[in-house]
């Protein structure tokens, strides 16, 4: 699905232009009242600060009248953003980069969301390359000629795995068969022997481990930790909250206000974890124990009320380099144009 979308960004741009012409005067109409925004979220733990910001009224206190809408993955959210069916959306960094490269439309990063990596003495991650417990696969080279399920072609996960196997001395396009398989079906397919490995994410990763169905591959020095994203550095930005550039132009303080709301949400989350788990359970429709696991071990969120650090910039540049190296983007991307610094 994600790969099919890449060829349609131009058509989506044309539709967005029609919508823009048909709806003049939005800034004038809303300048004297709260800014009504539709926010697209994903059914993953990445979106937890967005849920909290809505539930605890941090968004309304910053002048946003927000409606939240669910999308199955970031590509669908960015498609809706591009056609202005939503104003703000949660996505990994790859889809906004692809859109910028292919159409020249630069969505604006309002605030990073989930990170993976070394944090407060622990390595936190929400993904792993899993095999059946009894599998003979022990190291990366054992995957030669094997089938690995991914959530989607053209995704951040897909390109990260290609980089992983290349670093291990393999040709991922020749040596590995990648199969597109929805995350909820991966545990069953792995258990039934229909696939040899699966690039799993939470909460399906936690479910699989709890049931004793699979184990994670770790193969130092290339794959030092179970997260394949961490082959690029000590930490890795997985997702962010993105705005359509027209929203930022119409309301220039959108970035500052949203950054404050999300920063407050993240700080509140870590100070009120029990209630945060309840909010996550409500929105994600998961058992509380999985929400707790994902918050405590599946990654971390950093509040950015006043902008990024140089270390964060290095992490983002590493991602864009990955996209360019593996053909995820066809033209150079101006990273700074993607970022709306508070």
C-alpha cells in the first residue's frame, strides 16, 4: 500500500489545490477564535502524547479545537494531510521526505514523538527481528534465502532492514525475500511456519514474546541491540507530528503552540504514568499491561518546548541519508524546511 502511494503524490497535490481554492478566507475566519484542526493519529504507542494532550486539554489551552481521527499507518495519514482532509498527522519521517522530494511540498515537523535508543541507562525499543523459538536462525547471515515479513514496502522499517543486511555483508534485494504482511497477522504466520522471520513492532512484539512464540535476533557488532533502527546510532527518531505547510502559513505560531502542548503532555505523562496508561488503554483498545510495557520499555518521548539539540539533528540527518542511499527519495531533501522550530 505504501509503495503504491508514492506514485500518486502528484495527483494528490492537484486535488489539494482545488480544495485550497474552494475554501478561501480560513485564516480570517479563524483568527478571532480557536484554531479548528483535524489531527490524524496512528494506533500505536507513538501517539500517546497526542491522546494525553487532548484528554488533559493541553491542546485547547493552546488555542486548538482538535478532532482526532485514526489512520492505520503513516502513509495514509500523510495522504490525508496532503489532500487537506486533516491538518496535522502522525507519521514516520520517510513519508514527509518522499512527498517533499517528489512534489516540493514540505510538511512541517511540529514535534518529534517516539524515539528509540539509549535513555537513562537503558536501551528502549519497540521493534525487533523475530524468529520462531525453535528456528535454526541465530545470526543475520542465516537469513540468506529466507522470507521476512515487513509491515509495508517503502516504509521506514523496510529501508532500515535493507541497510541492516547490507551492513552484514549481504545483498538484501537478492539474498532476502521480503513479504508485505499486516502487523496483526505476523505472529500467526510466524508460528505456522509460513515465514522465517518478522520485523515486529509493539504491541504485537510483546504479545509474541509473552506467549513464548518467538525470540529476537541480536548479532553484534552489526545488530548490537534488538532494534534494527539502532544500527544508525545511539538513538533514532521513529515518528513525529506533522502539519500541512498551509496551516503554518495561515497561523505562523502553530509550531510554538503545538510544541508547548506536546511538551506539557510528555512531561505530564512521565509524572502521572498510571493515568497515562489508562488514557493509552482507552484510545488504543489494548490491555493495560501492554501499554505499560510500551511506555516503560518500547521507546521514549522528549519534550521540545524550545527546539532541537545538535544530537537530534544528527539522528535526523542519518535518516535522510538512509532514504537517499536506498532510493526511498529520488531527489535531495532540505531537512531544515521539514522542521518547524519553536
